[in-house]
C-alpha cells in the first residue's frame, strides 16, 4: 500500500511540474476490443443507425449475405439485455440524468475491459445468467468474423490515428478547455474522474451519430481515413458537455427546470426538451472554433442546428467569462428561440418533430405511421404512439404530453369525436364537422400546444393526409378545417 501511495504522489507532482493544474480534467483515448465488438453487433442490428460508414463497408464485404452471421444478429435481437431503472425526482426531460439501464452498463463496461473474457466476467450478474451466457456465446461466434473484416486489417491504422489524436490533444491542451464547460453547467463531476474516449474502428472518413456517453465514457469511431483531429476535439467537448450537464446535482436540475417551466412562452416546453442537446452542440462548436477558427455548424437535425447557431453567441460569452447558467441565460435562451422560430407553433414541419400519435387503426402496423411521417414531413426527434383511441389512459397520456397531439380517426367517427369532446374542451367550438368525409382539423389548446386530428375513412389515406399538411405548410387560424379530396396512389 505504501508503494501505491508513493506512485500516486509522484504522478501528482509530475502533473504539477508539467504545468497541468490539479483541477484540470484528464482525457484518456483508447480502443477496446469488447466495445468494438459491441458496436459492430449494434451496427448490424440497427442497419447502421450509429455506424452508417461501418455498415456500408460491411454491406460491400463477403459477410453481407453470410447466413450464420444473420442468424447470430437475429439471436442478438431476441435477447433481453435491457432492464431499466430510474432515479427519482429528476425533471422529465432530463433523460440522461434520471434513466439508466443494464444496456447502458454493458456499453460502459465494454470500454473498461480489454478482452471478451474479461468483459464477460465483469458483467456477470447484470442480467440473468442464462441470457448472459447466450449473449457471450454470440459475441464469441462473431469475433472471428469481426477480426477478419475489421480488427486484423485495420487495427494498425486505427492505432496510428489514435496516437495522432493524443499528440494533437496534448498540443492544443484540450483537457484544460473542459474546465469552463463544467463551470457552465455547475457540474458535480470531479476532475479526479478521467474522461475515457473509447473508439470503435471504422474504415472510412465519416461520422454520423454516436451512442450516448455513459458514466465517464464517451463512445466514438476512430476513422482510418481521416486526420481531422479538430473534429474529434469538438466531439469530445460536445459529449463531455452532455455528461457535465447530466452530472449536476438534483437541486441544480430542478432549479433549471423551474426557470424554464416558469415562463409563459409556448416555446418553454421545446427549449426544455432540446436544452441538453443544443448546449452540447454549441459547446462543441466553441471548442472547435478555438482550434480552427470560424466554421459551419454541422448538426444533422435542422431545428437543433438553427437553434445552435442562434444561441451560440450567448453560450460563447458564458464560456469565455467562466460563468454558470443562471436565470438570465434561460430567459435569453427562450427569447432567442422565439425569435429564431417565430411561426414554430403553427408550422406542420416543426410541429411533427415531436408528437404523440393516437389512433384506432389497431389492425394496421402502427410503426409504419411514424415512417410515413418521416418520409413526407420530418424525421422526428421524439414521438410516442398510443392505442386504442377511446381509452382514458391513452388519451390522458396524450393530454399530459407537452408537444403536438396527432389523432387519427378511421372508424366510428361520430362516436369517437363525441368521446373526444368530453376530454378535449377546445373541440366544442367545432360543430360543423362532416364525419363522412376526410378532413384535418388543427388548433391549439390554452397552453399553446397543437392538436392535429385526421378524420379518415381509411388508414390507407394517411399518407395523402400528410401530403395535404405538407401542401398547406401551417395551421390556418381562421380556417382550421382542411378538406381532403384525393387519395395518394
């Protein structure tokens, strides 16, 4: 024990001698085989949601039609490895702070082990043992395929990129830049806990989406064909911002939520929902700007990107002044949002980025409805689906939702509307509805939340209704009822 303490003291003194402050964060870059395997399986399972470049590479390989691998992926899909739990009293839009799952733990621990066997040992007991054994039997069977496809041909190039990134981060003193981010969010994350950036190997030069960070681990792809180290630095800052924001105290989360929900502006719900992601984008942009100068915002979601651009000067001023988010920051954020999206509460493209869909079309594959919305209107940031429509718990869940309520009525039209009038008081003002025709009724409730009610004689007319919304673009406050005359082929 004395020897261990001596080593720690020597390391601490060395850090001071090298000019590194004791309150600076430490960034540790690494490539872990267990995380690479886990990322590979998730890439195949989701057809490239978090790894489109890796999936494209896989689809061009000899393993794309491998029957054994397809069966292993299907076995992986059927395994229940996600068991969720929640910390109490966190505001509802603080998803990363209040929600945890065993799947999150698998991600985190994959980055803290070096071999598949070590990963298996450290995760024993997280889920029932028979499922755990099946999971690692799958990993073991997939490992030789992964080795041949990725690990053996590309690990040398990946480690060269890793060394280049470590050298770049040291030169620009990236670790020192994280202190102001922690201060901005009043984070409880101690500099004693290092930031681990665990990379999966990806042949190519593009990153699209990343798995959410877990604990003190950030997940990313090391691109064998890219030396854009400034982008990695911006990514690390972005993801660290998410973790610093998440690791505020409960009271800080509650105070921020009170500042946001205490506003009377209709935008308060969306700003509250988007806050973590928008702040991460702005912070990451600031760090990269410090390194390479002015550059384009690159966030993929259009509304988050637009809000990032608009709020950036405010975020930049707080970071440079080493200030913590306060009520003034929140009020300015709300005003900036309303100025950026002056017609947000009326535009269908905007309204259908977050929605609660309730329908009576039980015989229709309900997952297709969001797919049609994404194809015709907008790829949503969040949505929920409820059914049946004449169910008090379903309607109550929709009523409690802070964003757009989308109702699709396809049968028992008059009866359904009479039922809905007992739940949605604003419906009483509409007495001239022709239940035998297809129409769309759009309006707002007293809190400024939008309702879009589609009265369709068949669910097959849903896509036609979406195209009608796209044509009209926004809610007409004077003509809230839009008639439909044709069905899409």
